[in-house]
C-alpha cells in the first residue's frame, strides 16, 4: 500500500497505526533519511542539505535507500510506503522493481486536505531527537507535554518544520508529487480520503477503505 499526500497530511501518523494493526512495517523515506543523517553516513550528509531546505532529496539516493529497505525480512508479508514515491522517476523505479518481484500494489491512499490546515499541523509538530516518534503541541500531546513518551528526552522541532521550509515543501509537493495522483488513477489504484478531520476520524476512513480491499 502507498500513502500519498502533502507534508503534514497525516501519512506518517496513520501509516504507523495501520501498520501496527495489520502487523506490517511502515516504510517512511523521511524516517530512513533522518536515520541516515543521525548516523552521519555519506548518504545522510548529502541528503541533509536538501531536507533542511525543504527540497526533495535526489531520486537516485532515495530509490537506493528504499529498495534496500524492502529487501529486509519484515517486508515479506507486505508494507506501507509512506512518502514514497514522490516523483514520476521514483514511481517508475518502483513499478520496475515490483514487476521483477511480481509484487502488486493493493491501493494508493491519497490524503486530501487544505494547505492552511497543513501549516498549523507542521509548525506545531514536535519530535523525539532520538527517533522515537512525534507529537503535536495541540492535536497529539505526549503524556508529559514537551517530553518523549519513550526515552523522556525533551522534544524538538524539525528543521524543515519552520514556515519558510514548509512553503518550499508544499511547492515541491504540488510540482512533483501531486501529478502522481493521475498516474495511479490511470492504474485504478487511487483511493482518495478526506484527511482534514480529527486523527481518529481519519483512521476510521482508512480502515473502511482497507476493509473494502479484502
Ligand atoms: P517526510 O518526513 O516524509 O516529510 P513529509 O512528507 O513532508 O511528511 P510529514 O512527516 O511532514 O507529514 P505526514 O503527512 O507524515 O504527517 P504526520 O503524520 O507526520 O520527509 C521529510 C523530507 O525528507 C522531505 O522534505 C524531503 O526532503 C525528504 N524526502 C522524504 N521522502 C522523499 C522522497 N520520496 N523523495 C525525495 N525526498 C524525500 O503529521 C504531521 C503533524 O500533524 C503531526 O504533529 C501529527 O501529530 C499531526 N496530525 C496528524 N494527523 C492529524 C489530524 N488528523 N489532526 C490533527 N493533527 C494531526
């Protein structure tokens, strides 16, 4: 399954919830890239420049990273791709890899939401500096506000959640990623869902969509 949508539309939050319910992993290229940055790998150093500015990381780096992750054992029974593909070149690379492995995409869930709502969601997001998760100052608070539920470290704001980077990310979404909706519509895989409701409402809409696939 692919989760497609603009930054802040809730892809990551919902992919984690659905993945836990279906017992399949959520593969987020954003999380993989941030882990590479934390590890200080060559790929991480190269990616960081683009990520902090809100720009898309070059296709070859992202494709290499995600195709490698898909080879791992926990992916044998399926997975949710969160934030990949984001360009036509990525969609084509995925199609090619899936053809070779005879893997079928069940659905592309498209998160539909107004841009104004996204800015509030993104500027209010706070993340664990050790990669344990993310919360929101208003919509999704940790048990002890300001601190990670897992390791209790003080939460921080992502460098690309500042308003100037958010504008660049939204522009990149409109230019490079939104056209993928037509690509997957043509393949009869697109399942649009309204993503502007409360977290639990969006979860319910996704559950209903996924149940119809069975
Ligand atoms: P990535 O981490 O994927 O960021 P993104 O797509 O910009 O997505 P976000 O994580 O910001 O939003 P989301 O839709 O997952 O929403 P979330 O659930 O977190 O990528 C970061 C960067 O990495 C990119 O800018 C790019 O540089 C690079 N990159 C990644 N993939 C790439 C690719 N394929 N190609 C090239 N470059 C790539 O929710 C956001 C906030 O809203 C949270 O605080 C959450 O608690 C809150 N929230 C969620 N749902 C609701 C709700 N229903 N109501 C109220 N609040 C909610």
